[in-house]
């Protein structure tokens, strides 16, 4: 493949899972995310609790507590969206699951509705990391941060 072919090939673009401020993982107050133990990615400080698919794909896992969801794209990108920190402790309170494991989804489809205000009132940080769990399968994962995003706005670019 020549340089020209490479230039024509566009990377994989993932869009924001929620509306809010897009920040680097280093700002997530949990070393599992901030130190990229699970993989590279980006985080959104959500303004509301509508969590959407960042790409077309298949739902690999919806955690029964509703605090996290994983999908796999046709390109093989394994995405984890984790709503808030330590929110598994809520045991499903304030989360409404809209997608099921094995379901095919399109970019922008609602996966989970979370009551962000209630979660915050219960004392939890609602920052929402979106992690590429198989980061090592790709040559680069580049986050667009310091911007306000809505579902549909590109916030991660991945190169094969």
C-alpha cells in the first residue's frame, strides 16, 4: 500500500456517548481509567444521562446494574462506556437499560438512560469514560478533548 492509499483511508471515528465536556482520561479520578489500565480513550462530563452508541456495532455486554455497557464495531473496536465512578455500588438505582446484549445498534442509538442529578445527589462523580479495551490492536487512539460534545460529535479517532 503506497502513501497515497494510506492518505485516502480514513480512520475509525467514534462519537461522544453523551452530551458534555470532553476531557482526557487523565482527569478521571480513578487510576483504572486515568492510567489507561483498561485502554486508551476519552471521558465526558455529562450534562444529561442519555448514553448513546458511539458507533454502529453489536452490544457485547450490558452490565445488569446499568452503569456500564460494552460494544464491538464491525472494525473490531471493543468499546467500554462506564457511567460515573463506583456507580456499580448503586446496584442499578438511577439507571434504565435501553439496549440488550447481542443487539445490533447504530451510532446515536440510546443504550442507557441515567438520572445524572440523582447519581450526583447520592455522592457519585458522573464522569463517563469511553475506553478502547483492545487499544493494542490499533496503531493510534487519539482523543479530541477540551470541547463541548453531543452524541454524534467525533471525540475519538482510531487508526488501524
